[in-house]
C-alpha cells in the first residue's frame, strides 16, 4: 500500500469517534413505483433527510452533488417507460459518475470515501465507530438476591467502544447485470462492568462478508431480481421479529451500543415488480459461544407498497433450534401502514401482528401506533403514541406454552426497544407497554426526543425471559402484579457534520407494583433507577 493510501486510511480511522442514537419510529419502505408520492414525503423528517451538512471543501461539495445526480439518473433509468428514456437516463448517470473519481485515482482526501470509480466499477470505503461512557444508579431498581433481576448489579459505570472499517464494491457485468459485495471487520469492547454484570471485554470479528448478483429490467423491463449470500444485515418490517442477527455484550463487549447486527449466514433472493416485492430468506444468527442455540430461520417476506394511502407486508418464518419452544415453530406476521385522510397525509397509523404456533404452543404479539408529523410547525415535532403487547406463559396451564418468542427483534426507541433504560431488563415477551414520544428538530443539525413508557407484564407470575437452549420451559416466575416500571427519558443529538454526532441521554425509571412486591418478598426494596449515557458516533461512507 502506498504512503498516501496509508495516510488516507489513518485519517479515516482518526476521523471516527462514537451510539446508534435513539430516533422516533418512522414509516417503513417507500413506494418503489413512485418514491416521491405525497404519503411517503409526509413521513420525511430532518433526521431522515440527511441532517446537518458537513463543512467540506468546494471539491467535496461538487462530488456530493454529482453523486446525487447519479443516483437520480439511475432511479430514472430503473423506472423508464421506454428504451429511449432508459438510455437517456443512463447517459446522465455515466456523465455524473465521471465528474468525480475515487481517492486512488485523485490522491485527494476530498474524494473519500469513494476509493475507485469507473463507468463499470465502483469501490466505496466506510467506517462506523462509537465511544460511550454510561452510569446507572440503582440499576434494575437495585435488585436483592433471589429477585427477578438478581443478576444485575445495583450500581454500574462503564465505557463501550467499537470500530468497523469496511469496503463495498459494485461491478457492472453486462447491460442489466450487476455483481456486488462487501467486507468489514468490527472490534468492540467494554471497559468496566456493564449494566448486566458483564466484565471488561474486547473482541474482534468480521462483521460483513457477502456477495450478490442483481438483474434489472427482466420480463419486459419491469422486474428486478437480486440474490446474495454471506454475512450481512437483514431486517423485515419495523424489526418486530428479524433485525439484529448478531450477539452483543458478554465476551464481545459493547452490550448497550450493540454494533453487531449482521447474520452469520444470510441467503436472500428478492424479486421486485412495481408495487410488489417478495424475498425468500435463510438465516443463521451470529451468536456468542455462551449463547449458542443452533437457530436456523427460513421464510418469505412479501411487501405491497403502492404510492397510495395503504401499505401492507406479510411474513412467514419457520424456525429450528435447540430452544425447545422455538424448534419447528411457525410464525406468521402481518404489517400495515395507513394514512386515513387524503387531504392530511401527515397522520398515519401503523400496526404489526404476529402469531406463533405448533403442537403445544400458541403465542402472539402485536403493536398499534398513531403518528403525526407536524412538518410545518416550529421545530417540526414528530409525535407517536403506541401500544405493544407480547403474550406470556400461563402458570396454570403447563401443557401449552403461551410465551411470545420475539426471535431477533431490533429498532430504536420506541420501535420494539422498550425505553432507554428498561430495554436492558425487558426481553419483549410477557410484556404490555404504552409508549409515547415526541421528537423535535430545534435546528437542522440537532434533534431532541422525549419518551414516556409504562411497562406492564401481560400475565402475572409468568416468565419475563425467553427460554434458554436445551431447557424445558418453566411457566412460573415473574412478578405478582402487572406493573413493571415507568420510564421518562430524553435524548439529544447534535450532528457535528454529516458523519459525526454526539448524543447525551438520560432516563429515570419508577418501579411498578409488581417489581416492588417481588423485591419485598426477597427482603429488599425497589428504588428509583437513573440511567445516563453520552455517546460519540461516526458513520462515514454510508
């Protein structure tokens, strides 16, 4: 590697310092048929549309404009109604692409993160990194020995960090054929003892390692077919069931930041035709050795995204696993997003429902949420109010298991992660939440989220955790009353540039009557719980 290339890589590494910040829940995929429709435009917030702009040189600004022009031209080519329109759009894309080159061609730092670019080959570098100190007072309500949260320390202060450099490449093989792939390596660690009691750890492992082949304009020009395999990310819907495909924490460190998300094996085959898309998948999670449960997931995810008021998604997952309740289980999920008023697209409703079954197992989980984007008001508040429910095992009926299995859920507060602090003790089973949040953008580069969560169990005296591997399910345990806790949280994000951000956040949690009774029965008292964090994040080249 040349001196200049080495210097560039070091500058990118030094450039990073950084958490995946909590953002309000936003609508799902936009319409592929008409992405600029009024309903998808109504869900766009400053946070989704790019946030702050970096103070870059004029060269970097020209490079960014050219990139946007290329993306726009390629989109026009994909949606062209005639061969003439398609060829014209492709010529515009080639012209835009030729106006900016990669670092290895220019030797100019302003070309980063683009490394190499021709009309057929594109190589892009990336770097994600994070650094965050945390402190928790009366963590998990300061649990006494023998209580439901006995494994958690009463006080914790620790630091988490991660760094993930990577490279992605695309090769235009033929007229409508593209070969692509990516590789990244992630180092993550914890200094001190974290909220779960896990001690100091540092761990390195490849995060992304995949390849794929994409065919466009098939069957008369309207169909795209995409096949890929390897260690890569895969999320369905809002992340109720499939989102985080890797274990964080324990001997891998960075348990709260959770930088690892890629599945160990993900075979994906996706077809898109206008408003419809369907994807077959085979998934194996990237589990830490201590938590290995030999889970494998196969299924199909179907999405209908017209440019109108209603969007639908459906999913089927078949699982095999050393977790006895999960083995040979079928999961069916239905998702919907609906804008009820044609004249006011800024209001939308979202719902998600999943049912799980096999002999001697019957469980379900659901969410319903109302959202309003006050896009024309001062500070552009986005408000959402949601109810979440996941069934719990019935202690009076040990023959049938009713506990909902959230599989590999994910998403930011309030989307499937219950609160800033409570998410560290709750596992999205035997749970019933009321969650509301307001996200404000006082300045273009700043956002403030206020979140209130009331967490209750769905069934008293029932397990609050999913079943461990190779262990017969136990329907008992849990807390004797429905109240688990109430949390008030605030998270502020300041974007130093389009790549760097700083995010202080704080959560205060009151114990519910169920936690209080459980702790009292074990000779302790449930205390109010404070959780504080300050994260610095970088995401460069994505």
